[in-house]
């Protein structure tokens, strides 16, 4: 299969590594392969053994290549929420004393100034989200290129992660024999595929129930209102089953997947299954209700801790309810348990991609969708962080199937206003007609939630 139009989303989780391969060849993002392998060398979303993690990454990507008969050249990797910090960022540069057209180099220069003004010594930039550019301090535009300016200003949000953690992820990918093009914050990826416009506007909670951590993010009026992380997840449930039933972790994981229910009310003592007990000559019969009580006890603890913060921020009053995703949500009855715990409307995440129903791939699919939906100006801004070669590789793949990068194409009227603005600048009538140069676009991507949060 041709590989020139393929992107790979990589989600290095605590308990498993997930990879999604998608094509943009037809003008629409289409998943053509997935792969999941157990992770070694991770703890609570962070790498504790680079070599083991590298082997896990290599195994999943090699498996994906074999399944799809492709090569995984263009990796986009998710960074978990527990590493992230958001900082407001601002930059200002001189373009030309007499005024000149803003070019791509000017955009890179002003973004670089913004990043340097906000970055902290122990942290590394992940992505820069420009919320607005200002021409000569007054005209607010989305894309300043080709506009006449004396000065250029940018306001936006800088998402960062610890230098050491990003180094470990990058090194593990390199040791696996692959190259990462750029990183995407996990919440950005999930929200691109898990929430619709109504849920983002009227208010919803994304509950990401992973193997090592559980994350809840509140979205209301297109803003991030609150986010909380609990350092327990599906692996802790598996450990509980192993300890209580005196069985191996592998056996406990299999039992959880095959017979586990999050809500004991959905089970019966009459339904039993065999468990291989350590030191016993024969399997022991365990009923599904007893197993469910073990599972629900841990899940209740997690939900109680997460719920305290959500309640304090009035999140349970939001009409959008909760959207659940993550590998731990695959336990039967999880939605019922969450609904009963919080007394709120709940639904499970379902992918819009044909044949991709499993919630464990939400992040890997999300980071590809995030990259696919990025505008040209956002690619340009992030080339300051990752270098033009890396971002252009991905942008070129996507641009072959998209005539423009903006979610809303510029109308003829908007183009005419830009030309009129430049003409007015050259004629000295800047102040009277500055508003004519504004290019306003309605953007409903998750990127804008982050931007508006800092406005």
C-alpha cells in the first residue's frame, strides 16, 4: 500500500500502547488499521524504563505495519494530561518602519517571542495555540500573512510538559526505530473525537478512564472550566482482583475483561466462572456478583475522588452530562455505575469511524484528527517548536486532500476586505478603515476552547 498519505497516532498508555493508522487520500480522514499491545516500563502515565517502553512501542508499530502492509513513517504522539501546563503567551515584533507585507518568517518570529516569554526552565513547549494576531496593535486577524503592517502582535496559549518526561518519550520512540513528528496533548485529541458542538457549548464532562490514570475535564461555553486527575485506573482494578482471588495479574486481567461488571446490580450469584488460583490443583468457581463487588469498590473510590472536584465546580448541573472514554470504560456496566454515582446523564464514547468502536483507541484517533483539523496558520506557529521539516511533512500529507486548512473557507468578501485594508494602509487612512481588515471566522474546534479560556 502507498504510504505517502498515511498518518499514525500513538498513545503510550500505562497498561497498553495503542496505534491508529489513517489515510487522508480521499479528502476525508479514514482509519485503515489499529493495533494494541501491552506496555512495559510505564507507571501512572510516565516512563520508568526507556528500554522496556521502546520495545512495547516497536512491537505495536511493527504489528500495525504487518497488519496493513505499510510503513509507519509519520508518527503523532499523545502526551498525557498529568504532564500538561497551560500558560498565556504574548509576543510583539517590528515588521517594518515604512510598513510591509507580513510573511511566514514574521509569523515565526512573533510566535518565537511569545513562546520564549512564557516558557519555564524545567518545561518544554508542546504546542502553541494562537488566539489572535494584531496588526499595528489594533486590527484583530486570524492570519496576518500578506497584510501590510508596521508591527505584529500575537496572543495565544502555550501548552508545556516537563523536559525530562518528553525526553524519555522521544528517546523511547527513537530506540524503537521511529521518529515522532510532533506531540499533541491528550485532552486536545480526545475532545476532537468525543464531543460534539452542542456538548461543548452547553457544558459536558469528558471522563477518560485509562489503565493508569483517570482524568475528568469540564467543558462549558466553549471553555475549559476545570480538569482533575486521579492516579488510579484499570491496572489498580486488575491488582485488586489478583489479590482478592489469589490469582495472577494476567488471569485477573482476563477475568475482568471476560466476566467483569462495574455495577453489581447487573450480575447474579448464579452465574459462575472458573479462576486459576495460585497453589491450587483445580480452578475455583467464582460468581459474577462477587467479582463485580471487587471491581466496583475500586471504581467507586476513583469516582468519589474525581467527583468532589466536579461537584465543587457545579459540573454535574451541565446539560451535556458525561462522555466516558478510555480502556477502563470497556468494563460492562461502567456507564450505569457512573450514572448512579453522579446522578447525571451518561453516554459512552463511540467513534464515528466505521469499524472502530473500541474506546481504547480514542486518544490515538484523536491526535490524528487534531492534526488533520489544524489550520495552516497553526501548523506554521507550531513549526517554531518542532521545525518546519517535521510539521511540513504532516501538513503536506493532509494538504493533498484538502484545498484549504481553515475549517471555514475565506469568502470573496473577506478577501476583498483584506485587499482594501492593505490599500488603505498604503494611502495613510489606517485608523478610519482598520476594522475592514478584520478576518473573523467561526471556529468550533477544541483548540478554541483553550484559547478562549485565557481571553
